[in-house]
């Protein structure tokens, strides 16, 4: 007799609900925040520089610019890249809307390339097929934490004079051919939202090795204002009348600063990145081993070049082998008290993008993927028992509704 899923009247695999993600904060994190609160600087202080230094050490990038969130990081990266009216920016539809919105903020048009249907990352060949005379940059997303095919993407970008921006919101700690995310693309952005591997509450950063891009990122972070004489327009003859208070706004920037409170928390979180990474890996391995045995689901493939810190675990159902669809599978997991999510709805499905003229059918592989995916719980604080109950729920549902 097959065990009945809770949604069909059986007993759930667990009595408490588990969610797809949760931050992990300890006493050291709380103390780090307290220390900043008692210090002289709540913002624009020494914790920002310390954080930027730490991010450089961690990624091997020359420069880091801490900003208020991952979306702001993408926006200043696009501004620094000189993206503007009439330009095109190629990205993937399987991402959070911010990866495409950053092009719209600059007056440019996002162009969606399709994905590789095994790794779910942007397909370099599809990127190549979408390059036009107007293309200025590629925003490639390390979806679930797995690195994109950076060599192939860089080759296309160099060939056509485009900048490569990696949206690394999922991939802090990941390496490509042994080099950390953040040191390879022209710019890499991070997000430190609470669902990500390490958190600042809200926070983001842009990494680059290019001095000129770095100077621009710093300007766009704070209003386009500078105190650096070499960036100012004042005449040398003004020297006598201009005091140390003097600064200039030389471009139109924003207030995208991170506070020292956030930086203090993030520095403390980054001290635990290796630990977080190892546990996430362990959980992914358990899931992979279990799900490879079940023909009703498919496991995400990894390129050998990527040494991945996994942010999301994607369960892909195999509709030909099931009598239920993704929504029914998702609801059945919920009834087992395994509360999942879906990452992502293709960006151009949203009404805002539809109004801009994007139509369904643009990226068939991405659209098919969207119909079949469920994000399972994956975070540092999960116990082995939690992991086992998630596996048990998936197995029970897959067996009961097998075709
Ligand atoms: C979280 C996320 C962002 C945005 O980051 P915020 O810090 O929430 O602004 C951008 N891109 C991807 C892929 C993300 O997952």
C-alpha cells in the first residue's frame, strides 16, 4: 500500500512548518551590531571600509563598493557601465526582476536570452544570438549560486565590446575554475538580504578590478558628489578662496549608502561563510542523492568549473511521470508542512513587462522550466531531521502520484 500524502487525507511528514529559507544570527552577530550602535559612526564610518576590505580579501577583487541593497548594486553597476537611453542589456528571464529592472532604470531595454535547460543558467549561445549594435552589457545571474559559463560569456563580451556584469546575489562564496565570484566579470554585484547566504538585514556590494569603474561606482553611491580634487572642475585659481568644506556634485547620483550598523552585522556574518557554505553543501548532497533515485523529479546539473555555494535548491518535477502538475505538487508539499517557493516567474511575464511589449514565448526553455520548478527549504539552520522530512515528503508525493 502506498502511503497517503496529507493532501489526500494522510498524516503529514512533520507537525511543524519549515520554510524555504531563514537567516542564521548568533550572539556574535548581535554583539557586532551593539558595538556599532555604541560607536561614533552609524553611517559613513570605519565599518564600511572594513567590510569593503573583507569583501576584497574574500573574492580577490581589487575594489568593493558597499551599497544599501542588491538592487542598488545592480543600478550603480549599470550607471558605471555607461548604460543609457537606447542601449540594450542582455539578461536571463529566470531571475529576480531587479536583474532586468536595472537596465530600465537607466532608460535601456532588457533583452532576454534563453537558459541552458540542464544548469538553468543563461546560455552563452543564446546571448550571442541576441547581440545587436545597441547591446552595451550582459547581466548574467549565478542562479541558485552556480557560476555561469564565464569564459564563454567573457569571450562574447570581448568580441563585441560589451561589459559583463555578474548578478551574484546567490553566489557569494562560489568559485569558477578556482577563482571566487567577484574577481572575474567586469563587475559583480552581491545582495545581503536575509534569505541570502549571509545577511546585513538589507545590503549589497559591487566588486570590480577596474579603477575607473570603481571611481564611478563611488560617485553614483552618493549623489555624484566628490571631494577628490582630480575629479572636480574648479580652477586652480580658486585655491585661495575654497576651503576644506568644499565638494562638488559632478554627476547625478543617489543615496545608496549602507550603514555601519549593517556593515558590522555583515562582517560578523562573513566570518561564518565557510561554515554556512559547508552545511548548505551537505544538505544539497543529501537532496541530490535522494532525488536521483526518483524518476518523477530531475536534479539540477552543475558545470564542472563551478565550485558552488548553493543558495537555492530547485526540485524540478517530471510532468510525463506524474499525474499531478507543479501547483498540485507544491500544494501537496505545503500540506506536509514543507513550505516551498518558486524561483522564478520569468521576468517578462509580469504585467509591467507585458505593457512594455514583451510577449510570452521569447525563451521557451525558461518558460518550460518555470512550469516545473519548486524551491525546497535550504538554509544553514536546518537539522538533519528537517532535511529527512523534506525528502520523505517529496518521495511520498512522487510515489503516490506516479504515472
Ligand atoms: C535578491 C536578489 C536581487 C536583489 O537584491 P536586494 O538586496 O533584495 O535588492 C537581485 N538579483 C537576484 C538574483 C536576487 O536573488
